[in-house]
C-alpha cells in the first residue's frame, strides 16, 4: 500500500510539472502574438499622428518583454514610450 501511495504521489508531482510547462509555453506564445499586435498598432498610430496611443503601445510592448525576461528589449521599448 505504501509503495502505491508513493508512486501516486510521484506521478501527481510529475504531471503538475508538465501542466506548468504547457501553461508557460502557451503564455509565451500568446505574448509573442501580442508583441506583434502592439508593434503593428504602434506603426499605425505613428502614421495617423496619434502619439498618445503610440506611446501606450510602446509601454505595453515593454511590459510584455519585461514579463518574458527580455530586459534589454523592454528598456528599449520604455525609452520609445518616454
């Protein structure tokens, strides 16, 4: 009985790790898509002369890069925001 309980606990722990990995991967893919959307938005706002909305898109892009751990890119986007 103890061996089965230990095995079940081990399986549950390993599955939790797989779930986290899948979720993290999905979030990164979603963040990459949002990055492209914000880049297009920034370009469109620049062409339309909407500097406030352009700045917001740069700021949002910076936050996404920051969450992905790409700090140099985040700083670059924050500087464009300012």
